[in-house]
């Protein structure tokens, strides 16, 4: 009898943890704080504010130095993300870092949220802070 209570409590705790482990991105805005390019040990720190906004209609946009980029995203399961290739305005001239951030987004495959920090990972790793 005692063992069955322990099993039930363990199952309930595991289910609760699954439901609360990965908050939704919908309707949130994040500022890029670091880009870790794949295969490099150092990180790139932005000197300007790049804001990534996840809209409730499953679209996202990011404001670069000059241009704006737009895309769609899907969250197929907890902690997984698919971002479509970005469409960007073509005004001159975003920095190399801004261009690299925009290019890396479509290759992100996973995300984690820890408090006010978002980490997107794939070929590169992008760290963001909630606005």
C-alpha cells in the first residue's frame, strides 16, 4: 500500500514537471546578449540592441541594425523549435554580427527558458534576455 502511494506521488510530480518545464514563447520579446558560433570557443557580444519578438500567430521578427527580418516558427514539442528561413528588408548595411544572428536563426532546433533567459541552440547558440 505504501509503495503504491510513492509511485502515484512520483508520477504526479513527473507529470507536473513536464507541464511546467518549458514555458511558451508566444507573445514574448527577447534581446540578444550573446552569439556563440558553432565550432568557436569565444562568444560574440552585440554592441547594439537586437530584439527578437515571438508573436502569438506563430510569426517572429527581429530588428537588426537597419533591416527587419520576418519568419514563422513552430514548437513541435517541448523544448524544440523550427524557424523558417527569414525574409529581410534590403536596406544597407547591417553589421556582420547582425547578419550572422539573422542567418543562424533558421538553424535553431531547440530552446530553453530559465527565468528571464532564453537559449536557442542548433548550429550556433544564441542567448537572449527577456524584455
